C-alpha cells in the first residue's frame, strides 16, 4: 500500500448546513432573471413537434437520424407538461434543454453524412464506472481520465458534441459557451461546488449523450415525473445505448487517436443488460457505499438544484422521498443483475477501501482491464490529485430528517444491498 498523505485542511471553508431548501434565497440577479422568464413560459409548447422545429430553426438541419427517439420524447413531453411542478424558469429551461439535445442530434447526423467513415471507428473495451452519486465515482472517473492514453468526455464536449458549421474543427467556441453557462449555475447555487464541483473542463458522465436519444435517467433530475419513469423502466434501453455508441464513434473520429473510453453513470446500475448488450467487452467497475449516506446527500443536492426549476416553496419532502425510492430501485436492479457482467470483466469497489488508497485501487482496476499502469500514468494521477484536493470547497452537513425520513427506516429498506455487497455502514 502506498503512503497516505493527508491534505492540509486548515484553510478549507467550514462545513455548512443548507437552511433554505424549502424557501430558497436567491441572488438578486438570479431572482430578476427568473421573473423575466414568466412571460416566455406562457408561450412554450412542450411537444415533440415544437422541440424538433426549434432545433431545426436553430441549426438549419432537418435529418434527425434513426427514429427510436420519437416515442420516448413523446412520453417525456407529456410527463413534463402534465406532472412537473415547474416554475416558469423550469418550463423555459426544460424546453431549452430538450431543444439543445435535438440540435446536437441534428449536428451529429450531419457529421455522419459528411464523414461516413466515422461509423467505422471501433469502440473497444471501455472502462465503465457504475455507481450511485457520492460513492467515489467522480473521483475515480477523474483519476482514470487523467491517463493520457484514455479518452474521456469533458463538460464542454458533453454540452455540444459537434460544433456548428462555422466552428468546424475547433473547440474554442464550445468551451466559451460552457464557461458562460456555468457562470449562471455557480451564481445561482454557490454551495453546489461543495457537493459536486462543475468546471468547463471537468470530466463528465455520458448521461447527456444518452439524452440526445431522449431516453435516460437524466430526465428524472428535471422533476418528479411518474409517467416518464414508468415508461423508461418498462422499455429495453438497448437501442439507446446503441445510439450512445454511435455518438462515441463521432467524438473519437473528431478528436483522435485515443479509442479506449472511460465512461461513468449511475444509470448503468439499472441498465446492466443493455450496457453489456452494446459494450460486451467492457470492464465494469461497480462502486459501493452506505446507501443511507448516499440518500441524504443526493436528496440534498437534487433539492438544492430544484430552486432553479421548481415552484417555491420547494416540495423538499416529496422530492427527497421520490429519490429515496429511485435509489432503492437502482440498487435492487444492481443486486439482481450484477452477475450479468463476467467476473473477468468486473470488480466491486467498496468506498472505504477506495478512500484508504485510491491509486492502489486504480492499479487493481487497470490490471483487470489490461490497461498499462506506467510511471507516466501514475505521475498524471498524482498531478491531478495535487491540483484537485478533495473537499477544497468545504462540505455540506446532510440530514435525512429534512426529507421526512429516518436512517433506521432506510437502513432496513436497503439491507438487501448492504448485505449482498458487504458495504461498510456509516451510521
């Protein structure tokens, strides 16, 4: 085991408890911006026709490629329109996000028309991290992505996989737009970085790429959408993972030569069969942590984000309990389907073991994945950790009572998972 060097935490901000989850106190410029969106929201039609038309007007393109996306988009629009407890800002943001996905799809399909050889690019043996938020997935993803031999997805590229025609072959415009978007995000939610730092170049999960085919658990984050959730769970996601692979081919073709990807998303926990149907040679890393801790922290993060989209006061209890059930469902799926990934292609990473020696755990993963762990790789990871000390923004104090839940009840409900994977309990 390598030496564990504890960072200097003397200059870290003190822990905080977010006290305004129910009645958010927003910066004046954000409150004013939200007020200005109200007249726009009244004009928005949340329908596939309106979204696709807006994307066509934005890009000048009309070929959306394979049609598998149309049925889930129809259900999603209905669910957002009928079930989301959205503020005017939430309605405007939802329409804008779906339009952006449709515009990205148009540009991807046009790129394939212009470069048909992109579909010949192999996507071989990806390293896929499957774990709930707060289980160390972000840290692990970033460590592995520091390896110069591997391909990962930066935030700016997730937002715009293919640039507009006037920016073909460049990245600067997309980077600048990603930076500008995060200014609003960080102004509206100054404590978000304590839970999950967002920067223009941070390594992002592929959930936004899955959104381009309009079938992903990302949409669960927009609002409580029972109709959408039921539809998503009832339908085989294999076609949408196939479209994800199509996008990865385009991205690799645009920025070669690295062909081996490192991917990450909590969605994969409940989509193990589709994942393996499409990426059958993947090495899958399952991360595990006490799900009671995860529930408290992730519910807090979702409810904190809801101040930008939900009506005020925010239904913190309803959102928190909805996500507690989603987390339970994902862990049940993982428990049921974990063995669909062969032992020689998978590893279970316990949070406390990973935190004890993170680089040693990466070495284990590399050995399983047959990925060279060279001195250059270790140096890149050491540099990343020096430049990105964990917890540098301070931490948030989480409490299940904020959501009308108790640790005892959650512990009993989730014992099937903690027993199956021998997870170390934190409470």
